[in-house]
C-alpha cells in the first residue's frame, strides 16, 4: 500500500489532522547534528544551523546502497530547510517543512561523479503522548532518481517534561524508489531523548538494525 | 524627607516584587521546544533564571534586581522562537517556589 495512503489513514484513526518526526529545524540559533543508519540501505549524516526558527542551513552526506543489486550512491549536499507552516495548539504542535539543495553524487555503476539535486517535505503532528510524521525526500541526478518516503507513528507511555527523559515507541514504514529496496521496510524503534540529546534504535521486519542519533545545541 | 523615605521604600518593594514573569505558551510539546526558549531568554541580560514546564505550558523567568523586560519584548522573543504567547503575568512567587511546586506535583 502506498505510504501516503497509510499515513492518511493513520492520521484519521489517531484523530489527528496532520502527521510528525525529528525536525529539520530544532530552534532558532540552534545547531543540529544528526546521523542515521537505515538497515544497511541508507546511511545519512547532517549538520544544520538555524539562524531563524523557520530556516536552517547546512549540509549532509547520504549513502544509498541497493539490496537488489550492487548500485550505490554517495551524495554530498548543501541544503536549506524551511518551515512553511506551524500550528501551535494548547497541547499539540503541527508543522509543514520543505527543503531543497544541491551537491555531488558518486554513481557506482558508472564509476563517476554527477551533479545531484534534492528536495523534500515533511508534515508532522505531536502531543506529549502521540506523534506522527510523514517525510518524503527526493535525490535526483542524470543517472538516477530516488525518493525515500518515511512514515513514523509514535506513542509515549508517559508525558515527559523539560528535565525528564522522554520515551517513545515508534513504528516506522519506509519505501525507496529507483531500485534501492523492494516493498515497504517496517521497523519498530525505541526513542529516548532528554533536553538536546536524542537516540533511537530498533529492528526492521528483516531483522536489520535501524538507528538514529541527534544532538541540538 | 518623609516623601523621599516613602519613595525609597516603594521603590525597594517594587524591585523585590517585580522579579518573576510567568508566561503561558502554546506549542510546547517537547524538550527541544523548551531548550530553544530557555536559550533565547537566557541571552537577555535582564534574565537571571528560567523555568519551563511543558505540563503547565509555562515559561517563567526571574529578572535581575531592578530590571524588567517589557511584555512586547518577551512576546517577540517567544514568537521569534516559533511559539505563541497566550498570557503574561508578573507574580509574587519565586522561581524556586515554582520549581518546588512542580516537583511536588510529580510525586
């Protein structure tokens, strides 16, 4: 089933008008450093600085490795993230982010580097107990076009506060286009964060490690 | 002489009582939100301490002796951080008292 359809259904079931995940902009004048290991298929590292609460600038490195054949992309990019719309509610927040950037990609089957562009969007909704996000990220070059769609639905067993540890159980569904992975990759994750430090880890339905760490300061 | 004494006492009382500003803020749902707000408010030279409670949608600050931060400046600081201010009040309780009350509630 298409991830967007799943997300829409989940949002309706949760009584949520929009869907949430780690945000590409943490807070104004904040720096975000993030690294993700995606089940051997995707590895990404990013650094962003936000001069405004609605804008962050930075760059990253993304490696996509097909589990269907031997194709591999190593993409280094500069990117701008923009908060298109935020809804601040009494007990909830929802956001729409968009981003775009450009860089260079190594294409393994050609053994060449190419110019690559990227664009994406994220819509999220969160309270202190429920959380949902849908993210789509497109990487494009002459030799390839890969879109990664990620849905996350989270539940917190208790409400955390500023100085306490936040614990979340997250269900993640991810689809890749362009011959990286066949079908939807599901993962169950345990997410922990406190103040500016965030760590999550879990396993996919194929028993592979899915992990992410992030620091905001 | 009496007038000067009265003014001095009034001023000192005012300074002693005007130290805590409590703000009700919408959109506070995670530690990152609170971290950003705390960082922004601590940059203000008039701020001496900050307490954030997600449970109460509360951002409270204490100001340094003899100093105040205008409502417009506080609203702008929180709006520029990406949050909505729903109310600002100057109160008598200290930040230590607020912390103690929050701690007591958790028990």
